[in-house]
């Protein structure tokens, strides 16, 4: 099943984060995203034509994150949004992060 069609599962900790090699394999399924050097986070920079477009994207992403129960770190301003995913409860990456990255990519197509 494609990542964007999956649903995030609750993660309260007690799990091991993905090994870097496993994370890199999932990264191939989410174009535009990069993995941190330590393999703990994924991130993507999005560019927009103006502040309102960036804000609209961030607001829609916030609603999506809330519905999935998996929230990114977001930094945005005039013409950009930087999104970072990692699973705080396990201190690293989980499949949920890649599901949300795929859903974020899909969301961009609707903005």
C-alpha cells in the first residue's frame, strides 16, 4: 500500500526507532525529503509565491497532522515552509513520519 494511503498508528514509546538503512529505504518513497545525518529526522523545504500561500499550506498541514495524530515541526514565513518529522516518543524515525511526509507531498498538490 502506498504510504499516503496508510493511517498513522499511535506511538507512545517503547519502540525502537527505524535503523538508518530502513529509513533511507522509506525515504525513496517520499520525493523531495532528506534525512538528517544522524538518521533521526526527515525534512523538506517548500517554496511558495507569497506569505498567504505558505500560510494556507501550513494551516492545511496542521489540520492533517491533527487528524492523523502525528505532528511536524513547522517553520514558515514569506514564501516558504520548512517541515521536519520525527517521532518524539522514540527519539527517532518511525513509519508514521514517512506516512506523513507522503501525505504532506499530496497536500502540496491541492494547495
